[in-house]
């Protein structure tokens, strides 16, 4: 059995990613990183609820002193997925396995592109002597495709949290909230 570590934010994509591995017979674990993000409190609450729902282990890592550059009007944290993938590789719980991320097509984020996916997989394979690999089960899908997957697999999106501003209730205006609204709209019209 391949060990799978899902880099989890408590959002829809990483929750769908956990569901994907569970439904395919894996026993994944989750890792959440406090990298100083504004939304860390509601994210952590969501990721704990999601991992309890799926009854899987959660590893929490806390970084301090990070100075982040926010691109695109504060909607993109430069290098975030690169950092998360590196932390996953450095703290993988066993010698072999997959580090998974729920990133997908249809965003302008540089560290969600198909090129990023290929390059970070190559780097992780290199530093681990091919013992670890990156996996992106939704890498070529769009947010609507993930919404369809969530509906089909009854993914508990009601437990998730996605808001870049970190407010409760979510702001409804940032890119994460717009993506979330798209998923919920899809679920409502396709019933």
C-alpha cells in the first residue's frame, strides 16, 4: 500500500483530494501548515473537522518569521505551494510514498500550473532518490470538475473553509470565496 500525505488547507480542493484517495483504497494522512496565513484559525478548525469526518491522522506544522510577498492584489501568496510541497517532502512520515495536493487548472496562480506540477514532482523525486513523488489527482481538472466530483462522492464541503481574508463568515469577495460560491452554485443547480 502506497503511503499518501495530503497537504490540507481545510478547503474544498484538499478535502476532495482526501476523499479521492480514500475512495481509491488508500489510507491517507493529512498535514496542515501554519505559515502565518491570515485565515489560520478558521482553516485549522476546518481541517480538524474534515480529518475527524474521514477519521484520518492530521499532522500540524507551525512556521514562524515568514515574510510573504502577496501578488495580484493580495490573492496569491508567492511560493506557497512550493513551500508546502517542500515541507511535505522533508517531513514525510515514511520512506516511500506520495505527497498530494488538490491544485487544479483554471487559476492564474503560478504554483498551480501544469508546469509547476511537473517541476515540483521532479524536484521531490530528485531529493528523495525516487522514494517520494508528488501527485495531483485534480491537476488537469477545473473547479467545476472538482464540484462535480464533490457532488458525486458526497464530499463534506459544509465542513470546509475558504476565505483569503480569514473572516467568519467568509467575505464572499476574495478569489477563494468566489471559487467556493461556484462549487456551491454547481451543487445546487445539479440536484
